[in-house]
C-alpha cells in the first residue's frame, strides 16, 4: 500500500466513455487515502465543466444547431467573474453524429456561433472557447456569421498545435474524410485563408477545431495552449510540488497526445519537477518506446474497475 506516499490524480476524459471526474474517482479508489484528485482538460470537450468546477459559476442553457443544423439542447459555463466558457464540441462536436452521419465537407460550426451569441446577449464580455472535438473543417466561418467578433474578447483554448491546413490533413480522416475529401478540404482552407483579414496558414494552433481557431484569430481572437491554460487555472504546479507520484490518462494514447494534449503537458511538468508520472489509458497506440520516454509506465484499462486496479498496482509498486 502507499503509506505516506502522496498521489496527484490528473486524468483527462476517456472520450465518449468516461468523464475526467469518473476516471479520477476510479483512480482514487485504487490508491488509498493520500491523494489529490485533479481531473483535467486541454481545450477539448469537458473544458467548460472543469473550469467551472475550479472557478465557480453557473451553467447556462441554450438551443443551437448541431453540425447538420438540427436543434439540440446545449450548455456552457458562465464563471463567477463573468467569463463564458464554451466547448466547441458542445454544439459542433463529432460526438453529436452517429458514425453513418459523418459529413466532413458539409458539417457546420454555426452552432458554436449561436452559443457565443447567446453568451453575448447575456452581457458576457469575455469568451473562452475550447477548440477541440469538432466535427467540422470550415474555418469557423458559419460560426462567425452568428455573432460580432468585435463585441467581446475571444480566447481560443487550443488542444493541438497544428497549423491551419493541418485541420484537413491531420484531422479530416477522423471526421470521415477519404483521400479525395481531404484534398478538397485542404483546397477549401487555402481559399478561405486567402480571403481572411489575416493569414493563419503558418501559425501553430490555427488548425484547432477544423480551422475555427484560425478563422477566429484572423478576426481578432487570441490563441493559447489549452492544456497549459487549464493546468495553470487548476494550480497544477503547486499541487505537483506536494506529490510523490502523478497518475494521468486518457481514452487513447497516440502521437497526438504529445502535441498539445493534456496528458503530454502533465508528463512534461512532472518531469520538470522530477516526479514520476504514469499513464492509465483506454488504449495505447503510442508504443512502448515512445511511451517509455514520456511516462514511467503506460497501462491499459477499459473499465472503471480496471482503472482502479491499475492505480493500485502503480502506487503499490512505488
């Protein structure tokens, strides 16, 4: 058992399976009594709930169109300081579509714009937009058509460092695009970039949310690394200094996990503070060699019970 060892439990969600809070609870059941439960996010879906948990606030409700234009009930956070936090995935997310409904060319980000407009109508002057998990590759133009980007400060929390055209090349296939559609999406983004008030093509982060981050940046939005922003809001480094071991995790560990995602940021900060960092994941596609360079160990667990058992094994080993 752990004895006096203090564990920092900092998992992200297992996308589409378990929330970050559920994973942290399962880890806690395995490590014993001495732990700090710290569910995290990186600008993907779940960011609004995570920041509201830390900073306080209320949950606002509004109807907005999904990627196919169908009205769906949505929510977003309005923090105690008056800032709105909106997940792009809430209205425009891939999770809104069944596998047979994927439409990488036609899927629209308009619903995200409707939620921003709703927040502005409530008097919000600052919007944190969590730019991850979208079903779209439209550079956010349909979203921009729904609100005045000059009416508030917009900060895009980006879960990847991918530049603008990478929205097609790297993420188009995840949204259902075959090779010909990826080429079509890239051509469309090139055309859009040439027509925007500022050129986003070479900037990191602009490919987040199907290029929505780049489209909004060209209209005055600020881009920041979502994982760093959220971890700083959680006071992660101070909590890390008190830890003997860190447990993190996500649904699928792959090379993208080290490209701006939360688990990669956790591992980097843990290394900086010389704290051992272990990952418990739904599936490991990163590979033993790459995972070994980043984490002390990587363990797969597809159930909450499995996560609990893995957490117990890790902490008993330490």
